[in-house]
C-alpha cells in the first residue's frame, strides 16, 4: 500500500522518504502542507498510512483523517505515524485518530521503519567501512552534478543522519549510464554523498565536463547561472572537507572561467538580473555567483576591462565566504549588524564571522597559477572607507582599487537580497552617496547609475 509523508521541512522529508521506499519497499507520496496532503489523499485513494509531523501541518490534516476514517470500516482505516518530540497526550483530535505509533525526532528513521515493519533484515550485511561513516568522512555533492558527470566507480551514499549513511548502489550492481541517471533522478534528493577518500574521480570528470562546456558559447549561456551556483555549493563543501587540493582548484578555476565568459563584453545590470535569481535560502552560493557579474560590470565602467581583472573579481567572489556555512551568518554585512543579531549565533559562529576574511584570504594563497591580489580583495571585502570595517579597520586610502570595486558590488548585491526592502537602484545610489564620498569609492559611486536597469 502507498504511504503519504506529510512533513514541512524538505530535507527531513526527502531523507525519510528515501528510507521508507528503500527499506519498507512502499511507494511514497510527499506533501509539505496540509492542503497538499489532503489533495494527495484524494488523488491516491489506496493510501492507508500517513506519516505526519506534530505539531506543524498536522491540525487540519488530522481532523481530515478523523473525518475520512469515520466513514470507513476498520480494515480500510488510514493509520497515522505521528512524528513528534514527545507523545501528544492531551490532544483530543489525536485521541480520535487511528494512530499506528509515535516516531521521535531524535530517532526518526529507525522508529518509523520499526512501526512500518521495514527494519533492515538481519541477513543484510553492511560493510564495516560503511557502518563507521559519519559527516566528517563524507562530502556533500549536488545530485545534478553527479548526473552531469555520469557513472562513477566510487560509492554514492544517502545521508540518513550525522552518523548513518546508506550506499545507493551496492557492490556488484550492473547498470548502464542511462540507468544510473534515471535512478538518481527518481530518488528526488537534492544532495548525495561521496566518501572523502573517493572524490578524486568525480573531480576529474567534473573538471573535464566544465572545460568542455567552456568551448560551447550557447551551452554556457544555457547553463548559467544555475550551474555556477551548484558548482559553488559543492566546491565549498569540498574546500572545507578536503582543502585546496589540485583537483578542487581545477574545478574552481573552471567555474571562474565560465563566470567570466558569462559576463559578456558589455554587461548590463538589467540583463544580469534577468538571468540570476535571488535565492535567500542558499545565500552563500547565490550571492557569490551574482557579485562577480555586478563587480565585472562596474569595473568595465571604470575602463578596467582586462581578462585578468575580471578573473580576480570572480575568484575573489567564489572564495570570500567559503569558510562560512551558516547562510544567515554569511548574509550579515557589518559588525554593527552582527552586534544587533549576535543572540542568533553561537560564540563559535561569532569567531568564524569576524575571522572569515582572513581565513578565506589564506585559502586563496594556496591556489596555484592565479592572478595576484585575489587574496587582498578577499581580505579587504568587509573593510569600509570610513574605517568601520573589519578585520583591520582600514580606511579608503588603504583599500585597494579592486577591493573597492568588490565592496561596492557586495553592498549592492546585499541590498538586492534584503527581503525587507524592494531593490531600486536609484534608492541604493542615493542611500550610499555619503558612504562612498571619497577616493576610489567616489569614482565608483558616480558609475553606479550608469549600470542601469
């Protein structure tokens, strides 16, 4: 019988759906809202089990389940597995439901499978090397990128918890590249995982794929910006887990070349915004791929049009926030803003934020055969012309010209990502007039209006 999984959080829903389909061998329909769940029950009348979070989207859905069951004989009743931190003892609606059992958030996978009778059979052996896998041993890869590179000899894993991984393809599986792609697509997971010590094959194939893409102008136009953001997200994980290895550097450099090629000869802000979406949930990758487009356009208005200049700005943008993994933390623009929001972050995150320009700059120094000054741009990207920035409190006379370009572009992109205020270029220009009133910043500010929407 098919199962309906009604959980709001996408990552948890996908993880549980994979576990149920793989172990309980049942078809799973997914819903993120009560309406979607009710519609799924109407469209798929054979559903007899609902797995639902509590509290959350459950109230309306639970009442609907009670109503459906009231008209059904016992054998056709819809049973519910309630996912909650603790058993909802006093809820009158829950008392009237046909509850199969309760799955705790702390042990969600195992407790849900046990209630479904889909626990791992005792005769299925998990290799010892896989039993010991944890988050520290794996690298998260966008599923779309695994599909691009095709069949790998390395094991591909699904993450069920920080200390539990399941190999998607077992030793001895025989299938063609088309089968591999189909299976990855069917799993509907945004991310899959490779062992840290088995990433080289993926990196080599992916570098070759990106270099081939560079030779095709039409393919570059079609792939950007989604591909750039997917590469950034995966490369950030690899840089933090593996370091700046030669293989990771090659993928980053290829992505930077694609970003520069995507700028064109005379980029206009209106055209850039048509192609690049504002994704606040994936702020780090999204803004890191938008900044070089804005910075490149701004640099060209200053007649700084060389390929080397554009590569410096693009690589600096790619690396500047790599040490940060908290999306909300990366979106903080200044120490003043951080002071207002400090209660939202841990002490460790506070240290990471204040030190990330230095750490990212040191990472850039590890890259071989790149233009000079990239590390300087990164180190200075949170400095401000009045000396209020960090990490060194530099003034406009000390900030390098290209770092100034990057800072203005970064501020403009941050304004675009601000959910509180719709972005209007003229308003941004007016609001930053005093802030950028001297030196290179004044010249750059005068060029802002020429970007044009």
